[in-house]
C-alpha cells in the first residue's frame, strides 16, 4: 500500500507571518519520501512527523525557497538517518542572475553542504529522471518558466515537479500545470500550483481534458496576495473537487484504486498501483477508542487511525453501527 499525507495548517503554524509553505509525505512499508518542508513553526511539525515514521527517509527539495526548504534543513540538522537528499544541481543555477537568485542558490548550497557533512547521499535530479524506493516510484521534471509568466528568479531557477504515476499524483513545487501538458501527464489529483496562483486558463483546460478531478491548496495566504483564490477559481471552472488543508489530507492506494480521505468523506478513483492493502481489521478496542475520543476528531482522527494501521473508513463504519445501538 502507498500512503500520501498532507498535514493540516493550524493557527500556530503561522507564527508572525502569513505563509506556511508546502509539504507532503509518501510512504510504503519501508520508506517515507518527504517532499519539501514548509517554513516557520510549521517546519517543526514536518520534522516531528518524520520522527514518528520508523522508516528509511528520503528527502526531496523542489527548489531553494525558504517556505519549501526550512523543514528539510531542520530535518538534516537534527537527524542522520536519512538515505538521500534529492534536489536541483546548484551548478545549473546562475548566482549572478539577481540578488534574490544569489541568495537562493547559496541557501541550496548550504543545505547540500550539511547533507554531505552527515554522509547523506545527494542526488541532483535530472529532467525526466525515474526514481524507485520500495513501492514508491516517481519521476522528476524540471520546469523552467518563461519570462511571459514569471519573475526573473523563477526564470533562472525553475522548480522540480514530482509525478507519481502509480497514484496519478502531480506535486508541482512552485510551478503551474505546464509540466503536465509538456510531458503528457494525466494526473487525477494535483497540488496548488505555486500556492494557487499559477493555475492559469491554459493549464486548467489541459487538466480538465485529461480528467483531473481533485485539487488541493498547499499553503495558507492572506487575501492580500490572492494566491489561493486564483487556483481555486480556475479549478472550480474545470469541475475539480477542491480541498484545503484546514484538516489533514490522506490518500491510500491499493488494488488499483486510490482513496482520498478528507472532511469525513472518502473519494475513490482508479489508479495503476496494484499493491496489496496492509490495513488492520477494525477491532472492538479501536471502535471503543474512537467512541471515547482517543483519536480526536475530523481529519486528525483519520490520520491517527492510519498511523495505527487501521482503515479509517472500516473503523468508522463499525463506530456508526455501535453508536446507533448505544443511542437506540
């Protein structure tokens, strides 16, 4: 089974700012792939989450912006049990492009230096490179934006996109839907495309044509920036179901289907991944624990049940039956 976890954004994550940044983890029985690491207080929760997974850690940094790299750097600072760091090759980025670009490249070089000092394997991802860790298979694409739609720093640096074909998931880093169109990808679920503001009409039409059904915001932002509203609006026009991260988002894939757990609902779609499910069966103890509030509520309860190996839908089904009996 493959599981994806995108952590909720809570008020404490904001600190003194209005940005949280992007992060998700993908795991199988043996590996956990952490893509980006958020920033500020939210980055600390990324590290805590990784510490809770007793698995081989792979870190992937899409590009060297603080709202993506902070948690990655903190994880490297804290731990040595990391198998690899996957990132852009700083030699392909031009420090002289601008002051901002120089700072970002130096930030990436600092993270790489810390990883190498801890004997962590550093892999410079190529455009179209295939990776496999256990059941987790993905391809990295380098999106190099044009001047027509970006600032000079993005033109220089670009961002890695991560395509997970087994579950039809596209994580876009700080780019738009152009990666999907350029490479003929057919995602069923896609992240917020640079925090929502780069889902433009061209990309929206392409995603609609390939049948992309689900979209989630991968950051928090104020109404001043309008980042999230742009993405939401265009996703809505394309007929997508839109998720925010006020509550965790979880995806589990097995036997040719993926289940998205969000807002107390389960959304299913077909996918190529055909691994076996590894859920525990619901027990009277797990049902009792849910009824007594041990697992909390909302999407956090779903995450906690998944962490303990249960199928949250099955447990909730038994909870509902017992609840009806209790209430008469």
